[in-house]
């Protein structure tokens, strides 16, 4: 029996479909937590020259937190259709590692997440968050395509 489902959200259509799947399958029996990871490493790669100025990272963090709150509001609107109140969490770090650590430290029984569907060279070069979570999580993982 599944008591606690973790759904990582990143504002992609696949993560939205993962949430809908989790709600369809587990809304009646389990607590559903949505997790958004603020990825400072990815932000650093795309950072403008101003990133070296004082205050840039604080502004980035505040902006990303606001984006996460909007993401959670949208997710809750979807969950309202099922009569479910979602638990929400935000963490800072590399997405795959943060998702696995959250699942390991909280009483999570199942992870439901979207796959970005990368293949071939891009998968080798960029890695796959879904694949890493699938390989490293202690609990079952459902990947939504």
C-alpha cells in the first residue's frame, strides 16, 4: 500500500502529467507531496555577466521561489478537482540528487515523475534526472512519458 507519493515538479508538461497520474492513482489513499528543486548549477551556466555583481544570486533565489509558489498554486488548482490538498516542498540543489535525498529522508513510498525523453548523445552528455532517480531511489519510481 502506498501512503506517501512524491511528485517532482519543474513546470514541464510531463511533470504536470505526472501529477495528474498521481492524483488519479493515489488521491484517495495517500499523501501527495510536490517538490520543486531550485537548480543553482543550471542557473549559473545561463547567468548573465551581472551574476558577479552583489545581489544577483539573492534576486535569482527570490525570483525562483516566487516561480515555485506559482507552480504550487497551479498544482493545487489541479488537485482541487480531486478534493486533495497537496503538501509542497522547495529545495536547493541538483534535481536528481535532491529528489533522491528527499525520498530517502521523508516517509516516501513512491515517486511519480515525468521523463524528458532524452535519448542518444544528449542523454549521455546531459544525463537524465528521471533515470538517476529511477536507479538511486529506495522506493518504486513511476516515469510518465
